[in-house]
C-alpha cells in the first residue's frame, strides 16, 4: 500500500555533509520526499519525540546526541514506505547493518547512526504529526 514514514537525517550525517547522498538512496529506492525541514532540536522536542525510550539507559545520551547539531526531518512517501525505508537504512547498529545500506555506509555507532525511520504505521502517524502540520506535506 502507499504509505508515509517519518525520516530523520541525524546530526552525524548532517555534519559529514552527506545529506544529498542519503536523499539519493531514498529517491533511487523509490521513495519521494513530500515534506522536509532542517531543525536544531531542543531537549524538550527531542525528548518528546523519543518518549517511548524515556526509561532506557541510553535515553540521556540519545537526547544529547540528537540536540548536538541540526537534523533534517522529512516525510517519505511510496509503496510500503515504512519497510522500504527500514531496508534502505539497515540495522540500528551500523556494525550489524547489511553492506550497501545507509547505516553501513555512513554511520559509526549505535548512537550516531545517521538516520531514523518510523517502525510501524502507528509510529509513522504519530511521528509525522509531531513535526509537520498537514499543510506542510506536499503529496505529488
Ligand atoms: P532510532 O531508530 O532513532 O531510535 C532510537 C535510537 O536510540 C536508535 O535509533 C539508536 O540511535 C539509539 N540507541 C542507542 N542505544 C540503543 C540500544 N541499545 N538499542 C536501540 N537503540 C539505541
């Protein structure tokens, strides 16, 4: 089915100047960028986004990392966009990510892992609404 998913290009990848290379993976993989913006996240905004991880031992480091520099937040659209995006990203831990995936090619550690993608239709809906108003999304 046609789906939308929330994608974040994280501070490590923005700092490495590989925004374009990552976007190219999405576009070549059949996904369309239908909304995008660059943001410097606050502790509150990053913490709210990752609220489901609040009790995890890595939460503080995760928020610290996600606020360490600007990110690109975006909505990707396409056939099975949620799963397709996760295939293109590779495993959360870059050391376990399959060759040719974004995380294998651009990420170093499980914290600085280049990209985030929604993991289910429910989280996609919540995550898209967390960053975008309806009129900021441009289906095409
Ligand atoms: P992301 O998909 O953005 O969702 C939560 C993030 O927490 C994850 O990517 C990782 O960057 C980070 N993280 C750090 N340690 C862990 C861990 N042990 N398990 C899962 N995610 C982790």
